[in-house]
């Protein structure tokens, strides 16, 4: 029978770490990177690290190599063996925890809606577990929204491997996973080797292993692990090595609410691992929450350690809802009741601190130097992209359409592109940046002025031969550029055209006697202004 909970003598927290040493080791900055103690309302963040043992698994360097090493480290066997974090408090410790919890500041109600994906990607083939689903499991397939947005957090802390639960939450950065603060930090030490596995099931990772790039919690929890009302945490996720998309854009994300009524119908999810569960399957519990009066709320649950950080959905429709609490701790005297921080201003401040965090590159808008004229060379200046080094590629466009093969940082303006004249059109260049572990990004320059016709370079022709009637004169045109240039010829007698004299050679006739001969060479090329060059006059033609 359910009833009002009275504070018992002891607390079975899903937080607090009693750990043994192992070959994993502890990164130095996991406990050395301590900021000056900020106000309780603040937040504390930490860039995650890999242990020396995991780094030995890296092939190459960079974010993608780190992510692949972490994926290699978290084998199905190691994931199954990871332990839930637990601590049992004495009566005096429980009373101290109650005093430490205090109350949570509240303000205007806020919420962020879930983010659905237009097309669900295909899952990886999962190995059969050989274990029948238990009746208390929701029995969701791995591509069900509530399954693929829930998952397990695997992490190392002070030399051992642990596990929690978490959910993907919508944000502008599309890279946010929400959990309990004690899954990310304890005793002012940060967890490391942190990975999130959506829709985990008995060692399988149908959506892959995602590397947490940054961990964030409230400063109140970081400095006081008995401030249960502030035990909230967020992870900013890097890209999965096999997916060029942020986690929320790839799988969807649940919404989140704060400063709502403390009483609501909750659908809680998590991966309980402490007896009688084994942590290999997703479970769900439903109940109406109750305000405990100390900055925490509770619900009838039955989940155990390992479910820490698993979401309590408000307004859940069977697929999507709003995270408005999470599995956090249990009192020993009432183990079927799960507690959560009340989501007040502390959640609003934490969410606002991380909502824009993403794995996007810092980009720059490219600029084009040079004159947009047929035959001229244009150069793209990509600007500074971060974090360096970033691999850059280029695509030039004429009239808004990509020019095949124009993928260098320079571009010689052609007379035609895509089967059409470039004259009168504008040119842009799109620079695409890519870096392992980050989302690829593209930036396009401003358009140039309209393309002008090119200018041909021609040589004044010369005439060779004997100036006597019956002799042959030959014209030399020299080199015209840019090649090829189509040349035509016209011979003149004292400045007047000679009929049918349109080749490089001309045989002098009686009408030429006493006259001076010239030749005009005209060069034409598509996209260029026509150019004509005239030779010097010969001497007067003599009689034969």
C-alpha cells in the first residue's frame, strides 16, 4: 500500500562512489581541474578525458580516433560488467542530506518541445540476447522514439567502470544528453571514458557508442554531494564515428520542462541493475509524483541502482514527452519510492548553460579576390576555421550553379559554364569544412559583379615575300591568347579590300602594281571581345 513518505533513518543513494583501483587509471585533470567555488546557482563544466589504457587503443589522433577507441573499449562484456553507483547513508548522514538539500528557487515556467526526426535511420543488427523479456519491460523496439532517446551512460571513475541511465534532450545545439549529476562527478572528481549508448539492450548498441565531449553539473552538487535537489547533469555529445550528424538530429530528442507543478503523472524510464534486475533492459514505471518539501519530489517506482539519471517524462504520449525529473535516490526505509530533484531554476540555469553547445565547426565566410572577367583568375580566401586544422574543399558556381571540376581555391573564369555563356552572370565560391568529430559545415561567399567579356591578346601580323607582280606574299600572325583563338584574314590594296583574298598567302596581280599591300587578322573567341590587328604596309608593288 502506498502512503506518504516519512524520512527514514538511512538513504540508499544512487550516487556516491566507493571504488577500487584498476588498470584504468585516473586522468590527472579529472580531480585537478577545480574552479574557484562559485555561487550555488552556478554551473561547473569539464572537458571529458580518456584514461591511458583507452588512449592506447587509439589509431591516429583527433576526436574521431578518440571516439573509435572508446567504442572499442566499451565491449559488450565490459558494458555488462559495469556497476551501478550506490551509497548507503547513516541516520546522521541522511539528516545532514535533508538539511543540505534545502529548497529550490523557482520562477517562470519554461519548456522546450521534443524534436522528432523526419526519417528514422536503419539500426545496426543486434545480437540475440537469448533472454526473454520480462513483464515489467515496455518491450520497445530499438527504433521506437522512447527507446532510441533513452540509453545507458558508461563511465570510469577513480579506477573502475560504472553505469547510469540518461535521455537525449532537445536543444539548439542538438547534442545534449540529460542525466543525474552524480553520474558525471563525485567527491569533486570528474568521470572519464564517458559514453552514451542509445537503446542499449544486453550488450548490444543498435545506434552505436557516442562519446561525451563535455560534462556539466550544478556547482551546488559538484561541491556538496548531499545537495540532492541540485543533483542534475548534462553531457554534450561528440559525433558517433560512423554518423555525420548530431545525436538529436539523428535519433530525435525529448523535451524538457522546469518550474511546473510538483504533482504530475510521470512515466519513468531507466536501466535498473541492482537486485532484482541485471541492468540489461529498459524498464518503465508510472505514478503520480508528490512534493517532498525539500526541493525533491518522489514517485512509486521500484527501480534500483543503474537507473540513475533515467528520465521522468511529463505529458508523455507513449513516444514523446518532457523530462521533468529523473531517477536519483531511494530511502532505505521505502525502497519502492524513487526521488528526483524538483526541476526549478537550477534546471533552467543548467539547461541554458548547455543548450547551445554543439559539435559544429567555427566557420568563416570566404571572400573572392580578382575581377570577374572571362579569362581572369579568381582566388578564394576561406578565412579562419576552428578548431584548426580543418580540411577545406571548394566549389565555384556561376549563376548559382556548380561548375564541374571547379574545386580548387582558384578559378579561371571560363567563357561558358554548364553549356551557357558566363557573360553577365555572377560568381560565388562555397567552402566546405570537415574535421573528424565535428559536423561538416559550408559557407558561401558574396557574389562577384557580373562577368565581363574577356580581352584577347594578339600580335601585329607581318608580311614576307617579294613585292613583284606574280610573287606570293605570306602573312605571319604570331601567337594569340588565350588559345585557342579563331583567326580570319583579309588582304587590302591601298586600304581597300581585295576580293576573295582571305588566306595567309596572297599572289600579287597586275592590279597591285604601284599599290601598297596590308593584311588584317581578326581573332574571335567565345566570351571575349573581338580583336583585329593590321600589318604594316608593304612597299609599292613592282611590275613583273
